C-alpha cells in the first residue's frame, strides 16, 4: 500500500493573512507542518498543495515538495484531489489530507484515519476524540455521532444527539465525539467527493464532509485518546504555537 499525504495551504486566509508563510520557530508554518507529517512516518510521499507561487518558492528554499494548483478550488479537498490526479501520484492507494495549519498533529490522528482506508474498512477515514462536556454546545467544535461499526452517522456544529432529558447528559456526552479534521480517502472516494455538488446540509452547517455522507459514501471514524494541539487560525494561535515550539525546542536541547 502506498500512502500520499497532501497538505493544502491557501495564502488568502482571512483571520491570519499569509498564514502558510508566517513563521513558527523561524521557519514558514507550512514547512513546519510538512516536517511534522514527514516525521510521523505514515506516508510514502508528503506534498504541499498551494494556490500561491510564493508558497512554492518558500517550500523550495527548504527542500519541500510543493505543487502549484488551481486558484479556483473552493476547498482544500479539491486541492488535494488535483495533486492526487498527477501522474506521479496516481498509483497511491491511500490519500491523506492534513491541514496546513496543524504543526503539532499527532501520529495517532494521521495513522488512525489512514488505517481505516488502508485496511479496506471504509472509503473515507477521519478521526475523533472524546468530547469535553463544556464543548458540547460550542458551534466552533464539530461533533460527530457514530454507528456501532465506527461509521459516521452525522457531523454537526450543534449539540448532538439532542438532549431530551437532563438525566441523560452523561450518556449524551459519551456518545458525541469531537471531530478532528484529518481525512484519508481511496482515490475513487476522493474523486467522487469533489465531483459531487454542494449539498444543502453542507451549506447549512458549513461542513464539507456532509457532502459525501449525504451521498451515501461511508466515512469511518477512528478514535484517539486526545486532541492534537489546536491549529493555527489567528494571531493568538500563532503566538501560542511559537511559545510551545520554544518550550519543545528547549526540551530537545
């Protein structure tokens, strides 16, 4: 089995302008993510997919393989799919999508999603962790509920399942899980995903994984014990990531 990991990196993020090129430990963030994913030893190839020549140049300066993709892609998934269609990667059996703002992503998360696909259990794999009770009603926390076989039943920003009786809160909190946005796909499932039209559920929730789910494409959910560190979305996140990087670097020396 050959695994391709693709890191989509869009330059036009609104909350953190030029995000892939902002520095973490003195090196562009997207390079740090590539280094992290490479170090996990899960993928045979790790590639950055970007819409910006500036990101390609920054990656080249650090010997990171980057592909310049179309600027018209509506999502990172479409960017990943373009890379997966390239002749040198068409033989990949599993494609993994790791967001370009996750420099501390864990091996459990990436390997967990990939294993669901590599083992033939599901055409798409993703990850979840136990849901903190305080996050059950938070719209920025994506929740997933699963069938007994680990297949995702639904993803939502809302509190799911609905709590009809307060006495059942512990049961509800144990049933809902905190979704981690790492994905793995078979080549066919990825191609089918990006060929589908936007679904009303996807538009309402602003969750693109509802598109393949609504079309009947099964998504398996691997459980990990803990969440990876929060991604880098804002200036505060970047400052926190640099502080963590400094602390980790001190431990390495």
